[in-house]
């Protein structure tokens, strides 16, 4: 007989506004404890020195994490010119300097070259795996890691402010896998200087933005106060919130049972929905499964075990 998992069968999304300091993994642990959930995970790492939107999935919602990870991200960040660091942010030691300070016109001109699909080499201190080990672990041991360039897309890039000659702030909309620290590094190189990120905030990731978020301290406060438990649970968003761009198909209880058993169901006749690819099937408003539509059939690819 298998060991019983600790915690409750809690499913849904909690959108945490992470402060500077804790790691993403530490935030996941806090949310899991506050909700006493059996299972939890996050949708996209934020470095300890970064703040902002960190979506945390609980229970069955962890099955939808890939859809959030693959979505667009929005970042606001500040760059300090003239100094490169080992980590490309304020945490690392200074490894190179430059006396060049670009002006607004030069920055805006160079920034245009980063729009669209670009080739980006991740920072040495990154979570990329090299021969089974994280790049940042190898970098901390003094090893120089040969990280391969990869394609990422910058959909929008805007210079927000140049408060003084040493700093500039930006906002970008980008694809998954984009490293803001690498953008700062490469933008500085295009401007014949050096730079690193001194402040970074994620404003949105996929369907989740600041208007749906809760401060981590507030979450802990609600979790430690019995009268505030209702307020706490109001911050648990439904599992399907992560799937807002996927068509929804209502199915009968009988068809829901078939899908949960791994069987395909037929969608034929005049009233059959017109869909392509993935669809979210629901029965009486409760998520049943993600299913692939193929020649009149919906075949389950990911089943959800949630109660209505």
C-alpha cells in the first residue's frame, strides 16, 4: 500500500508578487504550506534579486504549468552602464568596466536591433543544464561554461527613462527562455560599453498579471490568521485560468467518465464544435481533461482529477 501524501487536495493558481530576496523554490514552499497543498510548482523562475509575478500552481493545476511557461512575459528593468559583473546583475563581482555612457538617442537606436527573433547566449550564472549540472553551479565552482546561443523573440522593447548618465530603464515583451540579464549585457556591447541589471520586475506572464497577484507577505499574513482564511482562498484562481486561449468543449458526465479512463469521445453532427488541436473539456463547469481533436474525436492527453 502506497504512502499517503501529506496535505490536502488543493488545485488552482496563486499569483504571487515575489519580493527581492527569496528564491522561486522558497516561494513555492511558502504557498504550499499556507494552503496545506499536497503538490505545488512555479511557472518560470525569478532570480532572488528579481521581483514581480510568480505564478504558483497547486495540485492538478501543475499539469497546466507548461502552458504558462511557454507564454509571453513582460519585464521592466534598470541597467547600470559602465560595469559588467560575473552574474550580469548586482549580485556578482565586477569583471570589466568602461568609461562610455550612451545617451538616449544611442540607446534607442541600439534597442531597435533587439526587436524580433534574436540569438542569445544565456548568462554563465543561469539555470541551463550542462552535462546534467546547472550552469550557475559550475560557474560558482569557477568553471567557464560553453553555453550555446538560442533563438528568443523580443516582441516589444521600450526605453522608459534615462534618470542619469549611469542608468536607464526599459520594458520588454518577450518569449519564453529570454534572459533580461543577457539583453543588458548584449545591449551594452552594441553600445561599446559594459552594463549589468540592477533592478528587475516581471509585470506579467501569460494570462497572469499584477491585477491578479497577491504580495507574498500578505499571503503569509492571511495564512496565519483564522479570520482571514476566506480572503486567502479568494486568491486561489481556478485551474483553467492558465488555459484562457484554449477552446472549451462541454461534455456529458458519461463522456467525462470515458475521457478520464483514457478513452476518446466522438464529436460529430451539426452541433459539434469547430475546433483544431487542443481543447479543454468540462462537465458541469468542472475541468475534465485536455484533449486533442482529430477527425471527429477528442482524445485525452492530460486528465484532471478535480471535484466540482
